């Protein structure tokens, strides 16, 4: 196992983590921004108003993106297993 291999594996792992988390985080960010703008326009200063819509939107995003996320994670796992097989030699 070379240092270049370890760096490549760590880089690929971080990229996969960010890519899998991105749809949920972006949807939560957009909903939070829209609700914050709504609160600023209407002068409603309720801190708990953002939590319920964010939870609902993240759950909907999870349902929508789950097949893609599992497919991507399965491909990544198979890639890791193939690396393990080549490291034994």
C-alpha cells in the first residue's frame, strides 16, 4: 500500500461523503433560506418555525434521492472491496 494509494482512497471517500450528503443539505439550506426570508418580511420571529418544514423537506429529499444514493454507495463499496482484493497480492 503506497502513500499515493492512501491519499487517493481518502480523497475518494471524502468526495463520496460530500456527494451523498449534498442533496439533503442543499434542500435543507434552500428551505431554511426561504423560511428566513418569509420571517424577515412578515416580522415573525419564531425560532421553531424552521424546524418542521426542514425535517419534512429532508425526508422528502431522502425518499427521492435514496435509490441514487444506495446505487452510488453500492458502487463505492464494490470499488473498496476490489481494492482490498488487490492489496492481498
